[in-house]
């Protein structure tokens, strides 16, 4: 007997090549769940709240069964037990029906597998729970190129977003913020676009950090085409994700819908540079609606490229961000780095300033940099180590991050 009018063997053959790494061979029931999850990335447009509601109330499999069986809106409304109006369901069915074709859904799996994509569902350990904060507007599943396990890093991450037509100033600040976030063990989330997004991804990878790109179209063809090589590198080092299946082109609406995923996935959203019409303002709006911390980098008052950031600071209560420490504080609250150095002696401050967070330096080198005697440097280092501000390594001393 066929399920969803597709033979079970075809369902399994479609689903298994898209299993995330480490997932055991699924049972028949698990195959149905995964197939239904993939189907619900095909049928509605991203963020369809009615689709999310019926999946939540009835389950993905039962919802798909009702659609395949041609159930009336009244039948849907009855099973939903008053949680959705029959008129809303009727309109939703009219939206979904044109895409209800077995070959279309099976094709999403086949194309996904051909491009090395994995289908990530809520049943998987790597599923980012932060997306569930979107409620009925959360995605049914995610298509992933790369290692889905790298999404774990998004539990402590920042979205760096901004204008596609970025200035040298915006790109410089983005690079500095990304490098500073990596040194503080933050992942960086962005949208893979030209300008600020691309700079955020490049700078994060240059600092050997984790960066996740969230795209608006299917992952069979990276967009923009000029970032194909960059996005390939992101997929090789971490992952690129989308809720749209292969073959779905990015459109203006899908870019706006994609922005909610960026805002939900990241612990904090920072708009680095944005004009008044920039799509990153939309991302900031989603972050504010979700109760996520929101930051904005100020720019010259004469620059149209920063008018959106200034509007966020004036009207949205965004926090002014100048450096990575400010972003960390939005997530963790003020920490040791924000504490005054009044308790340190002048010698300790001089040694602390001479230390690097990356390059280990010997006592003799620090003596040269500070103009202090080696014995005084050693004494100050001991006190800095006690206050967790300096760490000794085999090759010398570094400033504790």
C-alpha cells in the first residue's frame, strides 16, 4: 500500500541520502516524518503561519495526509478544533495545492542529495532550538550544505548584517568586529550577500572562526553568483543553510522571510552599516520582535550609508556598538573587560597593555616593551595571573581573553 500515493520504497530511497551525518537508518515511521518535513519546505512560502499552525496542531504527517486526500476546509478546521478559522485554512489550501505534486517533492530530495545537502529536522540533535522561538513562523526543516553540527556554535553567536553597497568604513568595522567575536568564542551569522555580509563571513574564516550563511533560495545554486566560491568555503568550514528546497530562486519576499531566520538563529543582531531602505533594518525588526539584543554601529552623520543605523539607535532602542566587547556585553552583560582597572598598580597596567591575546611574549620582551626591569615584570605577571588577566604558556605570556 502506498503512503502519500508514493510507494514506501521510493520514499525511503528519496529520504536516506539526505540524512544528517551520524543519524541511524530510520524506521518507516521516521521516513514518513522526514519526508513530510521536506514536503512542508516545498508546499508553502517561507514563514507561512497557517502551515506552521497545522503542523504544530496536527503533526507534519497528518497535515500532509489531509492535503493529499483533498480534505475540505471544514474537515481541517474540525481537526484543528477551533485553532484556525475555516476561511484561513481554505485560503492556505489554495496556496499549497498548486505545488502538491509527488514528483516536485521527490525532486527536492533528489536535487538536495545531488548537491550534498542534508535535511535537518527537529528530531535531529543539531537542530537549532532558537528557531523555535519563531512559533508558527518557524521553518518545517532546514536544507544544509556543510556540517549541520556546526550550528551548535550558534548558541553563542552574533549576526553581523548590513548594506550590500558597503563603504570602506563599514567593511573595516565589520572585519574588526568579526575578528573580535571569534577571539571571544562567538560564531558569526550572516546572509551571504555582497557588502557587509560577505565581509563578515570572510573575516570570520580568516580568524579561524565559525560562520553560518543563511540563504533565501535553494542551495543547488548559491546566490549571489559572485559569492559562489565564498559560500563554498563557508560550507567547507561550517555550513550554509536555507529553508527553501533546491530549484527555488531567491526573490525579494524570500529575502525578507530569510531575515527572520538570521535574527532567530543569532544571540544578538548588529547592523554595521545600512541605508534607510536596507533589508538589514528588516532583520533588526525581527530581532526586536523576538526580544533578541539589538546593536547598531554609528557612522558619519553625512553618510547615507549609516542613516538606517542611526534610525535604529534613535527609534528602536538599539545599543551603540563600537567594538566586539560591546556585542559580548549585549549577550553576557558587563564582564571583566568592562570593569575598571583602578585596582591595578601602574606596573600591572603597563604589563597588561604590553601583552597580546594571541602572540606569547617572554619576560625579556615585555621588559623592553614596558621599560621595566625584568624582576618587576615577573612580579606584575604573577599578580595579573592571580586576577585571571594573564596566562603563562610554554613560549611566554598572553593576555587572558
